[in-house]
């Protein structure tokens, strides 16, 4: 059960979960993905329609459900969403039979999947990769959702930092299986250019935790020559803020905001870049980092909860978060020492640790452990 599945209308919805589902299907598992989308009030009076399609060997079942963000009817929302998941689940069972295992992604979705274990006795696994669970103070609504964790037979976290956070905040024991990078990113390599340019690239949603405000400020304070550029891929609530900082420092000729891109477009942009920069204040893992490493790009990343667990000195640089001076110095260092990083070594390390085949095998091992408990 997931947040969504990528489509032409929204190429990033549930992209991580889709890559994992396809990787498991490629290993011979029959995988069904169940998605319930929350939409505006107009859907309250529409008949719920469940759609079904098969994408790269994965059965995808989707439906849309009304959502009203009003406090006194949140219980109604919860009831309606739970009912929607059950209806989509029953449609999948009708087509494919009762699954051997239910795999929920992030607690906000898994909290609606947990009841299926109670009603059907099906083994239940959760993968947690939601940034909102990696907090120091847990809000009440998240505390309520977290009641689903003990119902899971196994909880998987995508980084050790997140596993530590779940233990601290929710008293949940978990195992660590890192994010996987799509095979697509290994199928081409960084292009060799002769245009005397150096291109930094950053990717992510324009939210405060991504630190794009700090990134632009750090780049501007480097006073880099015009042949050094920074591309930022993504969009979101802080787009205007970032754009204002670009104009304030008068670096619009060097810093480009490219908007949201499909994975295929991101793949091409990485091929034409020289260094990936992650300026985040908080991460659960940072899959964009390993997508860049799959191209052989060296990385500059903050110690934000994920990258410090896997980024080695020979693959890039770790810096403190929210430190403009360190980030500026790291970019200067990368321009001067870029050639010292071995592209093939970075790619091999990434494949050996984060490729679809490697991570899919680890997930299947968890499935087998859980199923053995029910024999």
C-alpha cells in the first residue's frame, strides 16, 4: 500500500514505492500496489471508481476519496479512507487472491493497512521513509498513527538515523534496508563535455527541510566565475523564497530553477552535471544522492540524517547542516579537485549497495523471515 503510483499527470507520486514494486516483480513475485488518493470536496458526491492497470509486471489498483481538512470531521475522513483501502484491497483479492504478505509504506498509509492484518490474518510489514517521523517532538496526530507500528511483523527503516528516531520516539525496533536506485540511472554515464563549464545540480521539493535557501546563498557567496552554474530541480511552497534569494544576490544568470522533472529527465540532467549538492536540514535517507552516484557524480551533502551513513570520503564531502560557509568552501574545493574522484568507483559502490537487485533481495529475505513465523 502506497501514497500513489507515477503517472503522466504526476510523475513523482509514489516513485520510490513504484521502483521497489517493479524490482520485486522482476524477482518473480506477484506484486499488487494499492493507492487511495485524497481529493477535493467535489469527490464526495462522485461514485468511487477503482481503476486497474498493469505496469512493468505490477498490478496497480487506484481510487479517489474525498478529504475535508476540518477538525471535527477528521474521524469521518479516517473512516472513509479506511473503507476506501478495504474496497480497493477486496478488488485486488478478487482478481489475484489473498496476498501472502501486506507491505505498507510510511506510517500515514500503514495506519490504514494495519486493520487488514486484524481482519484477514495476513502478515504485515512496514517500510518507514517519511521525514515527519524523524522529529524530536511528536505531535498527537502522529502519535495516534504510530499505534500501527506494533501491529507490524517487521518494521523497515531506510537509514540507521531513522531507525534510531523510531526507537526514541515510538519505542519501535526496526531493521535497516536502504533505499534502492532505479536501474535506469545505471544505464548511462556522465557525459564528457569540452565547454569549460562546471555544473552543480540539486534536486528536491521546495520545502524548508531541503535547504535550497542556504544552497543559493552559499553559491552566491562563492563569487564563482560565469562558467560555474547551479541547476535546481523541483518545485513547492518555498519556490518564491528561493527565487527572491536568487534575485537578491543577482545570480540569475548562473542559478536556474528548472521546475519538476520526470525521472527520465532527471537522469539526463545528471548525465550533464559535474557534482551533486544536498543542502538539506533533515533527511531520512536522500535517494537523490544515490541517483547521482549511479552516474559517477561526486557529492557534497549535509549531515542531515541520511547521507552520513553511506557517503564515503572517496565519493564526496560531508558538511554540517545550515552552515553557509562550509557549503561555499565545499563547492570551491569540488571545482578544484573534481578530477580526483573516480567515476567508475563511485558507480560500482552505488550498484553494490543500492541497486534494485541488491535491495530487492534484502526485502525478500524479510518477507521469508516473516512468513516463517506463520508456518
